[in-house]
């Protein structure tokens, strides 16, 4: 059922409305909205992107099969296409990103053609074997969603942000396909930390660059760290807000428990302080109902959470 606020918003919508305007008018929170993924295949694809490009594309069948097989063997895997203006004769770029909470790595490969993918030993790369180290990249990587055929907000708001990042990071910035949540456009993901951001302005781009250089997160526009589930992203954000800690290494996720009355208990350790933080949140009985895509009158129900408590104990020595 639509809320009164949503019904009031609908009354003023034109048929070509932008989903970003709807989200903002509903005061939808950014945090807790990032897609969960800990293994990323980031592949340069220069052909036009269909609305669902990773599954609807002109790659050879055996390449799509290989990508799907490799992603099917990992937990929380995700495929992103990337592109930029480049010489048609230049090699294709392929990244593998690992964005676990305590294991963040990025590997870069140059491919003469897509068949070169078949020679990659993905399990060895994911395991961090010595044979893969020559391809490990220590340069920052930013992928900005500009996927206008998925939702026009992505191109409308993503391209100016892309250009702003390129002035700081040059060729380490790429356009990418749908990252989830185009109503938060412009959206982007940084690597190797897997931090997801939304609603960024051009003036805020230096804050993201500084965060990447300093191993922190930019709290004001953080959607979540991709290593966490949605409820864990909510708890992690609330914990950082409570403590003022923005370092990527400040907290270590210990457990997520479902309690009574739609409550979740998420526990994080803060090793440097020998402290254990227990965040309790409650899922509201009524979700936020809104239109999540531009020009599409299809309701999406978004879970909402209420902060209940933050308890701190000391970590007991073994």
C-alpha cells in the first residue's frame, strides 16, 4: 500500500519523471542500499550496452559461458562492463576485484581478445597465489554508472561525475553498467575497497579521492561497503556515525543474528580499542514504497530500519 507521502508525490509526477527526484522527495536514506558482492569481474565491453548488458550482449557464447561458470563458483560474485573512449586496436582491459572486509585486492589484465580470458587461472588469482602477483594493481579504480539505457538518470548525472574523477585519476576511471539503485544517481564504486556511493556532486569528488588515498570512507554519501549485506551496511553506517570512525579497518564484522520482533543484532569488533560493539536495529513493519525507475509507474518496496541500541563491551582475552 502506498503511503500518504508517496500518494502526494505521485499527484505531482509527470510521465517522464526522474527516479532520483522521487527518492529525494521521499527522504530515502542512502545507507544500506549497496549491492552485496565480494568478487567482481570488471570487463571492458565496447559495443552498445543493452538495458541488461551483462546478460544481454554480443560476446561470443563461449565467453558468456566462461564468465557465468567462473562467477557461479564464487560467493557474491558480480559482473560489470566498463568502457571509455579508446583506440579500437588497443587491448581490452579486465579487472578482478576482491572486496572482502579483511582481504581487498585488485588485479588487472590486458587482453588481445576475449579468448585470453580462458587462460586465466581464476581460483589461483582469488587465492592470492604467487603466480597472480604480477597482475596485482595498486592503483585506485573508480567505476561510475553511466548506463543510460537502464535508466536515464545514470547518464544524466553519471557523466559529469565521471569527467570530474578523470581530472584527478585519469585512466583509472571508467564508465560502468548498472550498479543497482539508479534512483541514487550518480552512483559509483571504488576499488579495491568496494565502497559504494550515491548522490555525489562534482564538488564532492575530491572527498572520495582523499578517502581512497587515506583508507577511509566518505560518510556523507556512503551507500555501503559491498562486503556486507543490507542490514550489515545499515549497522556499519550507524556504528561509524555513533563513533565518528571512518577508517576502513576500524571495525571487524563478527556476526549477524535475527532476533524477535523483526530485530537484527549485528556485532562488530574494534580491535585497536579491544572493544566489541553490538548494534540492534529493527525492520519497520511498513516499507518505503516508491517508484524506483524513471518514467515507470511500478512500485518498489524498500525495507526501512530503526536504530534501537548500541552496546559496547570489552573484548575478552583468550
